[in-house]
């Protein structure tokens, strides 16, 4: 079809917005302070990674100090030293703490959540592009976590290993890291890396950074570690085969292979053959009422690897693909040009994705994306062109952009989908605000996307404001206000909403929240009040909360209750219980009543070996499964699963999966 009628004004608006944003990105020459320089020092004798900072190389180096939280000096001083050797870069953190007994250190599992622990973080940008960052984190126990650009499967040898150690002492704690250059991707002849340093003070719920910037997006003031002579990157292929022996209902024995090759030009290529989706534990979806299907995280390794390349749910939502026989991916960045491509095939279905971005400046870029879906007589193509950029401020930054999307289904073109946004993230004592606009035509059809509602124009936004207190029982408070209004493209109200909320955080590891939601969604006028109370919110094992939502929803009387509680039985055995109950009574007397409860248990033999169980009761059915996990730094990872973690009821079956890397 040809664009007619109301399509032209929408297209004109999109092109005007796109041109304005692109001009701003090109014209932006921000008068920023000069980025700090850290002279690169090569250590003749590398440090021993044991958490002690008595190595000669550390004594000879001047430390970096002066960490800030927002625009305030951190509550305690942190001193950091960096050097490098023939094969790795080394970092030492010296963390003062006047109350060493109050240092929090609980997480023992690698890449487990460490938000509730005192920890330090090193951000490394080998490309110095203020965008592509590796993050390496270690808590006061020495537990490691890493965030690899693009995402990666969980196997340590596949991601790339590194070493760290920590030690708590009477003046605070210290940590050391050794990160092999082979783990990083950098171009030939690179002589400087971007560096950002962070420290989390768990009991204050406060992140501090150097160079100083707020807790949101500190890359714009990264330091330059200058004068490096890193070894030339040596490409080599990695093979990760798996074998799965299965017996029982619905579980078949299988084998598959993943291959990864990282080239010297910073391009990562991947091949997957028969990936295992059978034994992966999915997220537990809440039974709370929703007008639309919920957007859920995808934990399958094939889609998480390089997943940042295809993060636009209005074009591609990976959970729309159930199985994959063969898949290939490639992604990377060359100077100002970044790209990603993926193709997945299964039983006549083929999905191909392509995404490309060009950095006009370090602060602004233009993007192009394409998703092509073929399946049993269906030919669907979705495309996007847009621009995103940011303007650094004295704290945080302004982020804004505009995107134009379109689709073709079996040869018929849709009207353009136009969206634009501007975000100004807040900090303690500084107002944050966010504004979004979307014009979604009814005939926009991206068959692999998450877009449950179409045919409307809407504008929405919210305000946020918070205060922090370093003394007294109150740790912080936060207020939010959401507003939005949408109309059908053919006329008439689609929905409007008003949602204020207020949260208090207390020093005794508790917080409370009260919220109100008003939504006029013809023919319904929803009014919901929410009360939340959480305790032990910095305890990894003993935290819990209760939440109660009540009011009118979808024309009926609505009640929703949930409760969670963690229990530490022994030093190695913990349980976590969750319960939900929904009661929705409509004017005609009909009602929706659902109950859901699940109990998760974990016994850790060591940080690398554990037994887990999950029991889910829902709608009169119960599902039980048990799993043994062995995930090593080197050698075969072994998983033994009895039952089906994603079934509605218990399934008698057993699977043994072995994964190795060569």
C-alpha cells in the first residue's frame, strides 16, 4: 500500500525530529573538564593477588583518590593504584572504614548479586569511546563478578577468567584484581584505556565514583590510562560442546555445540548448533492482573550472548522464538561504527536481524536496524532509523533521541511508528524528569516484537526526587509522579494515568512504600492503592517483604497480596518462600481467584557446587524439581536436573548435562 491520509503528518514530524536530533548530535561540542590522565606504569614484578597491599609495585605508585557520591565526597576515603605487566593489568583498592565490623560481605557465588555487599568495581573501556565498558567487581569476601559488553554465557572459560582477592582488617578492607589483556578486546596499537573506579558502601546504600559523577552513567568523565604497551591481541577460536542425557517425559538426549571467535579487529563471531533450551529454569511470572502479556527476561544463552545489539522490543522480543536448530551471530565495533547481525533457523522458520550504529560524536549516534521473519507463507520485515545522544551536565546527563520504525508484511507496508524521548536522571536533592512520545499505527506489524497494543498516540512522563541522610534513623526518601495520556488514532481516549508514590528507607535495613494508581481506560476507571513494607533489605538470605494492592480494576473489586521471606538455616543451607493471592470480583458476581506459592532451597557445598530445589504451587497444581550445579573456573560444568523447572506440574524425568570449553 502507499502512504495516504494521516501518515504524511506523522512522517513529517518524525523527519523534523530526526533532523533536529541529528543536528544537535553533530553540533554538540560540550565544554567539559579535561579527562584525568593516569600514567601507565609497567611492573617488572607483578603483585601477588592475595588481598594484601604490601607488594613493592604498590608501594612505588601514587594512588588515585577523591571518590564522590553525587556532588559530595564519599563517606570514607578510597585509594586506588594501577599498573600492568606483560600479560595483565593490576588494580589495588585500599578502602578505609571506621567501622570494619559493619562491613557487609555475604555473596559467595561468582556473578551473583552483590548490591547488598561492600564491593569495589573497575570499569575498563579499551576503545576509549565512553560507551563500551567491561566491569569487574569484587566484594569484601573476594567474590568476583564481571559484566562483559554484549553479554555472555555463564561458563567462566567462555567469558574469560580473571583473578581477585580481598581482605578485611582493622582499618577497613582491601582488594586486588588481575585482569588478563586477553580478556579485553582492543585494536592493534591501542595505547590508552578509559578507566572508571567505583565503590559501594552497602550500609549507606551509596555508590561513590572516581572521576566523580553521580551513580548514573559515569562514563562521560572517564579517566585515561595513558602510555600503555599491551600485548598484541591473539585471536583464537573457542569451542563449547555440551551433551545432554535425558530420560523421562518430554526430555530427549541431545548434543550441541557453540563456537566463538574474537578477531583482532574487535569483531566477535558465534555459531550455535542445537542449543539446549530444555533444562533452563525460566522466570516465575506473577499472577497479578495485567491488561497485556508481561514482558519477561530471556535467560537462554544464545539470546543473551550479544543481546545488547537487539534490545528494541518494538522490533524484536527473543521469547517469540521458541526453538533454534542453527544460529549465527556477529557483533563488534570498528572506530565509530558498531554493528550486530544474527540469524536463527528452526523447522522452516528463519529470523534474521541486523543493527548498525555510527558515532557522529562520542555523545551522539545514528542507528539503523532491520528484522526479517519468514515462516510458513509469512514474510515480515521491520526496520528502524533513529538517533540517540546525551548532553553531560554537572551531575548525570540529559539523554534524548527519536526513532522511526516501519514494517512490511507479505508486501504491504505500514504507516510509520514514531517515538521520541528525553531523560534527565536525578540524584539526591536534584529533580529528575522523563518524557516519552509514541505514535503507534494500527497496521505496524513486527511479528517478532513485543507490542501488545497499537493504534494510538500517547505522551507520558514522570518526575523523581530523593533526599539522603548520613545520620539519624532515616537513610533516604524518594518521591515519584507519573503522568500519561493516549488517544486512539481514529479519535477518542485510549487511556490516561496518574500515579504518585513515596518511599522511605531506614537505617535499620527496612523500607516502606505507598503508591496510588489512577487509570482511565474506557470503559474502566481503575484506582489502586499499594502498600509495601520490606525488612532485612540488605541481608542476602533473611530479607522479606509484604505487599498489598487494593481498589477497583477492570470494573471489579480488586485485592492482591504477596509475601516473601528468606531463611538462613545453616551457613550453607538457605530457603526463600514467596506467596501471592489475587481476588478480583466483577459486578455480575463472577470472580478471578488465583493463588501461587513457591519455595526455593539452596545448599552450597562450595561457591562452585550446590544443590537447588524449587516447589511451585499454582491453580491446584504443584511442580517440584531438583538440580545439582557444578560450575568451575576450569574443566567441565555439570548440571543434573530431576523434573521440569518450567512445567505446570511435577514431571518425572532426569537430565544430566555436561558442558566444557576447548
